[in-house]
């Protein structure tokens, strides 16, 4: 069977992603496409609109520091126990990125609207939060289905999020390009909401058919939602991948030391991101 | 037997969760997580034993969600989460919380925190939100937050079956009166005083008549915290357990 979906490398995958694209990315514990992230920086991607589902970490700090991000839509940026996102803080202070602060369920709900291709979705909560003040794209209406005579029932409407691509890393694809995502159903929603599907790196491609068994099919993202895939071993590094490998804490510490300043960050890029290019030159 | 600050907080949180059937704990919350595990331990010890469903984000084992990260929020909307924890870089006297940043003008704030996470949703929907912030200082407990990530309860007609029941800090436990929109000091932790709470709180609050001392755990409870509870929460928070409960790590 043709494997036209399978590209040679994360760099080839990153070449599919044009400047200005809107991408949905998962948070650190779901499977972050760090090798693709490095490839995006190597190719000098610009003006990306990054939607974190629903929060971001090292991946976003790297993309921002390298000047790849125009707009950031997220509910939080955090490295958890592993340090501070200095490049994100610096870019905010400089006014270098457009910031769209959200709350986790708003991003999930807006993606679900995108996945149904409906223009908007209502969501409880949020009213009275300053988040709403800074999101003119969110609108409040009175619940048109409120019982007659009942007190007015304001509710917030969120416009759908339809990214161009979902970008993530997963343990493996099968021979037909179906991708195993286990119980990480957010990855499926992200891929399905994206007009061009998912750009996925995987640890390996296995000579199996994930859809042949009920047990694996339930945890599978079918290939129709996968734009392209590439193999990238330890492609989430230095983030961990599920129970396959743990977060590289020492590397996060090193990153924290360097990324505190823009000069240090440039050194980090030279040492850990541009290495391939240097090797090729 | 001496009780550490963290052990007192874990025990206090477990007491607050006693009657819950389902408890969720968000990111970077080892003490609430340990408190929730202790509450589950108590529920299991009852005759007949009672189940307490736990959802601890960041844990593989203490998390039964199978529909992705969105499931926590949907469960909350369905009324299936009884208690949740929120903190804040700033918390004010009307229980508004700020997880975004302080000083100067948003988004170019002088200090930037991670962001609002799920607060702007769960604060409205979960019946028992426990505000938890260890640092009790005028920097955190402010008259008015610089940015409202999630507003305290108010009479604005917004659908709000949930909200804060109180605020637990390194110094004390305040309950929150939704009608008066004010905190009320209920107990001060052993070794601390009412005066100290006043000195370090930037907002006005009520004081319960006959204000007491926060109860400390007894010896069997302490043994449980230092043994099985520490071991269970260690799966999600290995560093926390290594530091505080090295014997269980």
C-alpha cells in the first residue's frame, strides 16, 4: 500500500506548514512534537498562530523565543515543576506577540465547534472575568431557550476554532497511517477540527492494522484526519511521552539557565536546535 | 510528635472533603492532592466503606478520565465534581482570583503568571471550591486583584451553582460567606495568631466569635499521611514526596 502520507523527516513535515498557519498543539503530557518544533525553528517559520490545547510549555517558549509566533491563544504557559518560561514573559513585555488569554474549557469547546464546523458554541462560566474584557471576539447573549418568565440568563458565545493543522507526537502509526493516541481524545478533536488534519511525528511505524481489533481501534486516530506523518525517535524530547519516556529534567534545567537571556537562548538554539543544519553545512 | 505545616494543611484539606463523593485536583497542587488521597483513605476505612472518586491531573493512576482533558470540565458541568482547588497570584476580599499577572497594563503586566487555566469555568460550577494558597502575605491577599481571572460570587444573574467555600493558607482557614461576599476567619493554625493574620492580610475580613485553633492530625492519621498517602501522591509529585516524606519516596 502507498505510504504517501509518510514523509522522510520532521523537517519535511515542518516544510508542509506555511508561515502564518494556525496550529493546535497539545500540552506537555499529551505528546508534544518537539522535533517538529525544532524543525520549524530551523526552517525559520514566521507569524504562526499557536492554539494551546489547552495550555502550553517548553514548545511554545521555544517557538516564541525563536520569533516564530505572531499570536498565542492559551489558558496558561507553564513548565510545571521544571522552571520559568522566560522567552514568553519577555515577548509579552516587548509586545512582540498578540496574546489571547483563555480558559481551558473555552479552548476545548471552541475546538469542538470547529470539529462540527458550526460558527460558535455557548459556554457557561466566564462572565465577569477580565478574560472576556480582553476577548472582543467573544460575545454574550441571553439564553434564547430560557423558560418564559424566568430571570434573564446571560451566556457567553465563543467563535469556533478551526486550525490549519494539529501538530503532535504519538507512539506509533500503523502501516496505513492510522495513529495510536490511546485515551488522549483531545488529540483526535484537534486533528478533526483542523482543516488540513494532523501533522504527526511518531516513534515508529508498525506493520499492523490498528483498526482490525476493537481494543486498538478505540484508541486510534484514523488516517483520514492525518495530513502527513514522519518518524522522529524520541520526538517529544525533552518532554516525556506518556509512559514510554520521562521528562528530561536535567535538560529543562539547562534550558532554564540559558533561556533567561536572549543571548543565552541563542546559544541554546545553536547547541540543540540548529545542530542538524550545522552538521549538513 | 511534631506536625509539619504541610501535614497540617493535608489534614485540613481532607477534613474539608469529608462528605465528597468526587474530588478533582488541578495542576501543580501536591498538598491538595495529598489531602484528597487522605479523604479517600478515610472513606474506604468507613463501615460500610464508601467510594470517593479522585481525578488528579498529572497522575496516571489517580485519574479515571478516558475522554481527554475536556472530560474534567464536562464532569464539572454535569455536577459530577463536588470539590476542586484554585489558587492565585492575588486573591482579594471578595474572593476574586488573579492567575494572569500584576502591575502595569495587561497584557504587558510587570509580573506574569502562567494564566487562568480552568478557573474561569470551574469557579462557577464546582459546589465546593477550596481556595488554597500557602503564601499568606499582603502581596497575595490584596484589597483588589489587578486582573480577575475568575470572579467571586456576586449577584449578577450569571449561572453559578458553585463557588468558593473558603480560603486555606499557611496561617489560617477562612470560610467565605457568599451573601455578604466576605471572608470570615474561622481557625488559626497552631503557632500563629489573629494579629499575625491581620498583619499579613491586605483585605478586610470578619472574625468568627470564639475563633479556634486549626485541629492537628492525631498519630494514626500522621502515620497514614507519611506512609500510604505520601506513596500514592508520589506517583504524580515525586519531587514533593522526596523532599517532605523521604521514607515514602
